[in-house]
C-alpha cells in the first residue's frame, strides 16, 4: 500500500494578519506559516494505516518557511519519503497547487491519497477534489476513519447533525480527511533532530504554475463596521410586535 | 526509514537503570533504602500507582516496564520534596522522575494538554502558544520605556530575563510591570530581550522533554552572546534554576540572581521608599525552585517584613517543607489530567493552609502562582477573601509606584 499525503502551509493566526497595499492579498512581511491542521491529521491517518497494514507513506509539500521542519517531524513519526516542490508558490492558488501535486503524484502511483479536507485559506475550493479531478480519481471528503479492504477502502464520512456514512471506494482514490482516528501524535524533539541528520528531502522543481479555473480576488479587507444593530427592548410580546412591524416595513412580510 | 523507538524494547529495565548512572549523581539510585520517605512526602504519592520509591523497587525487580504501562508519573510536579528528604540523598526528581517522564515521551505516551504546551514551545518559543513578537507587549505604556536590547543595542548592567508567564499571562503582567517600576525607582540600568527571548525550558525538561530544553538553552545562549551585560536577574524561579544549575553544562554561563535576591541586596535603599502601609497578615509561599531546590528562603521574607504594616505569618508547610502550587514539572499543562486523577489541586490545599493561619494576603514569588492560587480562591469558599499578591506587587504598592 503506497499512500501519498499532499499537505500545505497556511497563515498562522497567532500573528496579526495585515493586508498588502495592493488590497488583494495578505502582507507577507510578517506572515508566518503553519501546517494546515487537517493536513496534519491526514499525515497522522496515513501513519496509522501504515502501522496497521504496512506500506509506504510519502508526504509532499510546496516549498515554504517551516516546511522542512514539518517534513522531518513527519519522518520522525513514521513517514518514509519526503518530497518538496520548489519554485515560486507565493501566488499559487489551490488550482495551481492541485495541478503541481498531480504531476508528481502521477509518477508516484500511490494506491491512496490523503489530504486535509479543507484549509482556512481555501478561496478557490479545497485541494482534495481538485487533485482528484486532475488525476481522474474518485474523491470522498469529510472522512474520519478508514478501513482497508484489498483494492478498496471503506471511508467513514461525516455529515452534519452527527450522521456518518460508510462509503466504499475503489483504489486508487483521494480522501479528504476531517479527523485522523487519533489526534496527531507528539514526537520528542531529540527524535526529530536525529531524523534531520539522516532523512532526505527530495526536491522537485516546478516551473510553470497553472492557476486557470481559480478565482480572482477583487478586494481583501478586514471586517468593516456597517450600520449599528438596533436592540429591541420590552417584554417578549412587545419585542415580537416590534419585530413583525419591522418585517412589514422592510417588505418581508 | 528506521526510526529508533525508545531504547527500551529488549531489556527495558537494564537499559533504563544504566541510563540513570550517566546523569549527575545518578548512581546514588543504587543506595536506595526502600524506606518510603519519598512516597510519603510526595504530595500526590498517595494517588500514584508507582510513587518514587516503588519505581526504584520495580527497577530492582526488573519490572520497570510495569511502570511505563501506567501514567501515574504524570502526577509528579517535580517539586523536589522527595529528593530533599531522601536519607540517601538520591536526586529523585531530577534523575529518576524526569528520566521516567522522558521514556514516556519517547514512547509517545504524552497527555494531550502537555503535548500542546510542548508543541507551542517548539514552534513559538513559549508554552502558551503566544506570538513571539508580542513578548514585550507588557511594557507598552510604561515610562520610562523599557530598554529592549535588540532595539537599543546599549550595554546594560542587568539583563532581566523576564520569562514566559511573566511576559504573557494577563494575571502576571501587572506584577512584571511592578518590578520594572521598582528597578527604575532604584536606578538600575537594565534591559530585556523582548521578542528575542525564548522559554527557559526548565519545566519542559522536568516534564521529560530534554531535547526541547536543550534547543531553548541554545537559542537563549545565542541571544545572550549578542549583548553586553554584567549579570542576569529572573522573575521566574524555574528560569533561575535553569540558568544557575542547567545552562552552564551546555556552555551558557552567567552570574544569575532571582529578583528577590537582587532586591534584598538593595534593601537599605528600598526601605526609605516603602511609604504606604499594607496592614495585613501575610503568609509567604516558598516556590519549590527558589526555596527547596536553591535554598533561597530568607530574602523574600526580609523584603516582605520591610513593608510597613505587614505581619508575616507561617503556614504549616514552609521553607524546605513547602507545598508545591502544582504547576511544576509540566503540572502547569496537566491541570485537567491531574484533576481527573486526584479531584483536587495542590493550589487548593495551599490556600486552605493560608486561611487556616488567618492570613489576608498570600505572597508569592513565582509566575505560576498568582493565576493558580487566585483560581483556587475562587473554588475554595473559605479562601474567597484571600488576596494573592506577587512580592513585586506589594513592594510597588508600598513604594507608591
């Protein structure tokens, strides 16, 4: 079983976010990047599957500050291969990223591709379905739990309201991970250090990033104060009467 | 890729036992009398499946793997009471308990609250997960401006290593500002590292994350070397302990004092400035890493006694027999875990002791304590009137700063 886990780094919300003078992007001067939390779960799920049934886990990421440390940490947890796409990804959206991952993953020929189901900077759709489309593979999202069964898997897909579906998918397939079966594990820093000395990160240069199909950002802005809310006072009956009056005034009733 | 797991797999006990001997005074473990003093003095010994003495017993019986199958070592708050009363002078906390926790971490057996603090330390340089850029935000609005060495690059007499909780914790920041005002009032030429300061890492070390501690020590060492100063003072007894007892072996060695020692040396200068009376019975809580571990008992008491109106009283646990606030050795980040096991907190025991001697103020000198004890006064009804104050806060109040 070969498992590929494409992951991405997103802005760290511990730092204040500021908007670039262009008004269409984040100012990257003080921007700090962090692993997308659900991608971290995808890595954990891949390692859990490997521990349960054997196999080889490859973690892939586009180049960014902090990515090397993350890849080495993944290796210390049990990942076998580390691949870093190199190039200028500063303006890469998920369409571009999906295509770049697809090119490398085609060559890896994995049986299963796990990635975080979403990220807080997904402006143009999440990576998983895009990747599945470019690879011509089936996709199941919001997965929390995977059972391997020969050349197929049963994915536990979460729905709103506490509903869970068991979806059988033929391999190879792409799964969007909502949560690993257990939280991402801790690995002692001494182990990460040890891995830094032995593990290799394979670099794959990516020259042309193709972002067609994505969105064009017209304006990026902090939440703006609009007109103030009106507080309705009085007994519940009074408030309900006022509310009905307001709805009538606005023409919604 | 082969990753070596915990070195324990083949002959767990033997590998672990001999690894203790590589540590300073580790061989003293051989001299254990199995008297049980450690397990009796341990504030959580009654709840541990393997309190310290029993761990040594398990090692001798070659069943150390049984210890690793329980999680009771996470009840250890590294308060050093066991080591202080051991008749064989075995460094139980530093060697035995810390190495046992290290094995738990290497085996990936880490309570999730602790994991978050360790990951935060690795990523942000502080266990609270705060932005390193905001580490000096407590100085905002202070006049004169606090000298941040990275900005001014001026040599100073005293480098104040502020520390994690004193920098970030909302309950500690007023105490940190109070100390800045006191230093200014005394005309001390001091500076801080601000965003360049990393966690001292001592509590992470005592929670078993040796590698992370070494990384923090190296990063702090690199920053110290950038600036000119004559000595370091710390707000935090854990930072003091790290700088005094642990960093030198890693090549980072500077004269260091806890702020209570530094102020005590200037007590004659301070006394005339103590104008406002604070009329109260005050009990002083000895922080483990100031008192029991490093022998600083009298300086904090002398500072408190110098404040007009203060009547110093002693609680039943005091000086070398002080009772831990529960925050040490990772306890700060195991609150839920320990509550689940014990259904009590050491901080709650402690405020009950303060109430028992009719104190109005519980005075402290460690940044873990104001938030811990203040929370305890909210859950222990008898302690609802008890005030928890940092010594620096009381001094600044009396000095009208």
